[in-house]
């Protein structure tokens, strides 16, 4: 009788070696064809193949597979044509249109033409099929509601179309695989045993394959080295399923002596015992992704200098946002990576330009599409020397499409444009019209494909690529563009497959399918180096071990990701979907899954573990450590982080203020030398050596310094930014004489006088950018309106019955307000994307109010929301007396809180995220006038603090407050000051306001920013460079 055993053991147990030795014994006896070894991913396959070959030498047969390899081998003679993801979307799009036209949809009727909804439908169908549920099974089992029934109908029509066209998809392969396994009793006839290793959970198809294997007279050994002290839902469910299939569970005893292994075993369990200080674990808190990775590479180089091998090290990226900086820094540090650098085809300029040709036709020359067509470099339609001039002229014209532009130009007498440019625009219009005539709105697939290939050859894009290379001499760009062009032609030819579905296609559908293929395909910009540094993620790190492991990205916003897949495959529908039979995880199972992967990841480090996170939030606010990092720290004894393990906070000056023996590349050496030279930290005898080593760089720096010196002189020059013409000054003074100022107007000058000049007086327009889907100003307005109405409604309830105020009973009102004000901004709950946004706004507001009212309830100061949207200067401007004279203001305070038992007040400004909050230093510099002016506006009140209240996380940030006036103002806060300093801050604010108004009147708009944004649209005009930009990269 065959054996069916599950070996359940702790991380890093030795049972794997016994199973591998059994396989090696077979290989030495030339019986490699008589066993299967199944692993979860390709990286483990490579590792095991390498180990087996090293042990045995050359082998003729080595059956090491993934489950997908087994599926492919079983269905290799299948007669149906398999389709890719883009064609799946095309079919679903076709099905949705058909069902809508038939009136078969009610719940999803308005969503059918939304690309986001189509993608979700493809995802839903994929998951249903992966759970081995047929359309009829889904329809019969699902709740009797359109929400579910219509999904079943979409799935059924999709499958019907595949069957009628003799097509299949990857998920159908799973059904066919199981059927063939059941029908073919001879399959695996020569196999003695199967080893399944490094799994802790199985997909439905994998479990079905295991089920069929267990029905055959084959020994099946499943090694699960993931047992730990934690009671893991995912692992427990898997074990129960295997028991149901008749597997015997054999527990493997193994105790690690490795402290890191002990730590991994302790994670996510209820054991309250603590580990002592961990010498083998190091934690770095960094200000940005760039510096976080920079620190990692410096540590790697330090280990290499001590004779360690690159093979013994690995970086685990917990988030894809690290990739760009990873390759950038690896190149700087000259460390090869065992990871190829890839870019989606639709991100490559030549592909974007080609797709835009079709889009321009589709939108009949919409303004932005036409301008992009004009600027095309690979498919040029006008002379390169005219592009900027024509773009500027066309951008200023008011038109929606090519035909409106043509009408405007034909009536050119009313236009203030040079006749030469008019003629060039007419020529452009004629060329675009020829393209329009060439491309039809609907055509046969074969015709469309042939025309696009001809278009590529007509513009001779390949020659343009080589001409570009002759100018810039960049081999990487040459390779990228040639590969992209070749793949583009391949994709166009592949689109012949659409003929299997229908003969003709609309231009809109054609563009969508072509764009989907270009999103799916990637171009390798740089090949992996097989001898390079290993780069992993939590999935492909399974089963691999490294002496030095660097786990980066342990920030809560980045890891773990526990969100719902989509609106349908969500926690709200979990019970219904499980009843249907769909293999979906709820929040707790997703958490358990990530927790098990993380514990396994930590256990894979054998010698020294580096952990790091950055505070540069995706929302441009302050990030917080991941809950998984908190879990690690909770298992180690000690009051502070530094009492538990080696902890360091890396500052922004890390790149320029490190010890010279820690510098690992020439660029950083130069930066550090300059910094230390400026601070007189370089011995005189070394200066000449540095100068000779960096001759070219220092010459360039001196040129920049000369420009800055000229900028700093009082003389009028092209750099200074001074307008010392008396007539200009007179005009400025006249305009400002009776002006009522807004706070943001003067703050704009304080941040950068030159930006202020270009933006407010010269009205210099930046070239158009792509609009964001959702306007942050709209969202901020919704936040403010909801909070204003909410606190007005419940003010007295909070005042009279604070302790018993039931926040949960107000949730419906919060939702009602959110929907009301979102609707007023043009967002609709019937639009699936808008609805997701509205739900996000509601959840943020709800969480903010919970935190805010909890703080109010727990306050020792008896503080309450008192007034809302408090306007000042509306009827009679607020007058602030300054050293320049009286300055008038108008504005609005979001909220004023009051200490009820005392006549003391707090002014509050709401911020959507931590990005907008300013500290005391910013107030003292004049970068932030908002809270001081708010305080000054409350002339007859004793204001004791100015606070930022963050909607994203509920933080109540005291930017400036008087010590001793309330318990929430403490000495630990940077903004907490004595009464005398408070008065000095307000006086200083008045002086700053007076100086700003005086400098504007005097025409001083010099290039001396206190705050220089890397996103400033005028950077190419002023040429001011800020070192922080690279640091924050």
C-alpha cells in the first residue's frame, strides 16, 4: 500500500535533506524518471537542480517541476487555442456590450463600458475558475440577487464564447488537467514517489492534483517546514484538507540554536516570554527609500571588504516602489544584481507615441492628443526645430479637436499668431487629416494590422532609432527602442488571433487590445547577472537561506498589503463566496498568510539580519513602522528600541556627512569632501589630493558658485531677480495699496520670491500636464464640509454628555454628509471608481472623528469643538500692524476649540495628511504664516495654541503652544514655548509680513528660495538646484 505522509516541522528542520537524499539515491541509480519533485516557484527549481547536479553530476532525467509544469505536461496535446489576458479582456468587453444591448443586466448595466470594471470581471472569472467552479455551479449556488446572478451570467457567456470559437484560457487548462488525470489511469505509471516541498497552502487545482495522486499507488511525501508557535489559520486549514485526503501527519521535532530562528518561531503567537538583546539584528530608520537602500548597499560593501561572498547576501524588497532606486544605486556602487531591469512596453516613448497616433484619430484630434502627436520624435509629423514654437502657439488656442482648430486657423485674422506659424499649423492639420483618412473607425483585423505595419515602415522608425543613437551614443536606449519596435510588430501580427473571435473590429477596441498587450509585455533594459546580488520578495524567498539578509520597506503603508482584491472578491462577500465554493481569504486569513511568509522570511537568515523602513510616506506625509516590525520588537525584552537591538536613525545628511572610511563610491566621496571642506573638517594636506581627483567636477561647481555670487549682488542682472525699474515699482505699489491679502499669497513669496513673480505677475504658464483622476482640492473641500456640519450638529451633545456620546450612532450621518458633498463635487456612487473614492473618504473621516472624539473624551483640559469655519476680515479686513505699516487680511479658520471651564482657545487647521503640517521652525522662518495669523485674528481671545489636525491619521499636532496653559502642551513638544517666546513669535510674524510686503513693493524677487520643490514648473528658468532632491529620491 502506498504511503501518504505530511512531514510537518518547524522552520529550517532537516527533513528536507532526507527527502533530497532519497531523490539523489534514485538519480545515482539512473532512476531519475521514477520520481517527481514539486516546488512552489522557479527560483527554488534552479536551486535544487543546481544542488542535484553538483551532487550527482550530469543526469539524463530530472523531474523537478512546479504544479504549473505538471498541468502543462498533462494537457500538452490539447487542441484548443489558448488566449492571453488582453484577449480575455476583449472577450469580456464584447460579452458585456452584448448583455447590455439585450437588457440582460440591471445591477451592472451602467458599468459595462468602464475599463476598471472590465478588468475586475476578468479577475472575478479567473478566481471562480481557479476554484474549479463551472458557470452553472456558480449560478445555482450563489445568492438570488442581481449582484451575484449577473456575475454568473457574465461568466457563462464568456465560457460560451470560448467554446463556440474553440478557444481556451489558462484557467480552463486546470479543468482539462483534472479531467485527464481522472480519465487516464496510465498517467504516472512509472513513478514510484512524489515529493512536494516548501508549501504551506495549496490552490484548488494543486489540491485536486494531490487528490488524484493520492488515489494512485504512488508514495506521496509532502514536506511543510512552516510549523511554529503561532496558531496559523492558513496552515491549519491546509493540514485539515490533507487529512481529509487520507494523509498521515508526522510531526518533525527540531530546535534551532540560532537566535534569529528563535525570533521567527515566536512571531505572531501568544507567548509572552521575551528574547534578550539581539546582537544579530539591526534596525535602520531612514528618511527616504533612496537613503534606505543606500545604507543597505554600504553595509553590503562593508561585508564584501571583509571577505564575505555576494552569494551569501540577499535583499528582500517588500514593495515594488523600491525597484527604480535599487538599480540606480546598484549601478553607482558597481554591484551586479541577480535581477533583470524591465520596463512595460507602454512606458517606452516609441510605443507611447505610436499608441497616440491611434488615440488622436479616435478622439478626432483632441487638444492634448494632437499636441502629443506634434511632439512625436519617432513618428515625426513636423520638423523638430519647429516643435516648441508650434506647441506654444497651439496650446494658447481655445479648441477641443482638430476640426475646431482648423476652423480657428482658417479665420486667422482674429489670431495674434505669425503667418509663418499659421502656415505650419495648416500643414500639420493636413498631415493629421491624411492619417485620419488612412485609419478607419472600423475595419477588418487583417486590414488594421497591415496598415499599422505600413505606418511603422512609412515613418522609418528604425532609421530614426539609429540616428538618435548616433547623437546620444547610449547603447541601452538603442537596445530598448529596437526591442520595443520589434515586439510592437510581433504584437500587431499576434492580433490576427482576434479573427478567431470576430472578423472586424472598431478602432477603439483595437487600441484597447493593443494597449493591453503593450502593458503586459516588458522590455529588458538590463539583463540579470547570474553572479550578482540576490533580490527577493516575500513570495520567491521561500526555501532560500542567506547568511546576511536585508529586509527593506517595513513601513505600514507599504507592508503588509491586506486590502480586498476588488469590490466583489471582498470581506463583505466572504461568506457568500465560500458557500459557492470560491477559494477566497478574509482579512484574518490574508493576515495569517502574510504572517507565515514573514516568519519564514526571517527564519531564512542564518547569521545577521538587517531590517529597515523609511518615513517618506506614499501620501507625502510621515510614515510609520509596519505592524510586522512592531511584532518583532514586541518579542524582544527592553523598554526602548535601542534596548532590544542595534538601532540607528539615518538622517538626510547621511550621504554627505559619513566617515570617509564608510564612503563606497566616487560621487558620494565628492559630496562628503565638499561638506567637510565647507565645515573645515579636511586637513590642509589632503585638499590638493581631492582637487586633483575631482578636477572636472570642481570646475563645474565653481561655475555654479560664480553664478550664485552674481545673483547675490545688488546689481540688476539676468540672475538677480530684482526689478529696479521705477515705473514697475510704481505699478506694483499702486496695485498693492489697498490690497487685502490672503495668507497663502504671502507664504508663496516667503517660499520662493522668484516663483511668486513668475506665477503671480508674469503669469508664466507651464506646459500642460496630464490631469489627475481626482482633484485633491475637491477631496479636501469634502473633508472640511463634512467636519464642519458634523461638529455643528453634535457640539451640544459633546458639551452636555461627553462621556456617554456614542460615536457609532453617528456613522450613518457621516456617510450621508460624505455622499452629499461628494455629489456636489460631481462624484457619483453609481460610478464604480467614484464609489471607491467616496468610500475611502468616508472611512478616513469616520476614523478621524473616532480618534478626535476619543481624545476629547480623555482630555484633562475639558476641551471641546467650539466654533467652525470661523471667518475673519470678511466685512472689515483684519489689520495687522507691521514695521512696514498696516497690512489687511481675510481668511477662514477651520475650527476653534475652547477649554470650557476657562476662557482659553485653540485654533485648528485641518490637513488631509501629515504632508501639510509645519513646525515651529517653519513658523519662525516665515514659511508658515497660517497659524500665527489665525491666532492674531482672534484679537479679544486668549489663544493658547495653534494645532494641525491630520485627517489621515487623527494626529493632533501642536505646532505652537504656551507651556502651562493646558496639559496637552508639554515640554516634549518642539512647538511648546514659554509665554514670552509666544509673544515674540507673534511679533516676529508681524515683522515677516511687513518685510514681505515691503520686498514686493521694492521689486525684490530674487532667486533665494527658503523652500525649493523638486516639482516646481519653473526649475528650467531659474536653474536653482537643491541637494535635497536627490536625497529624497
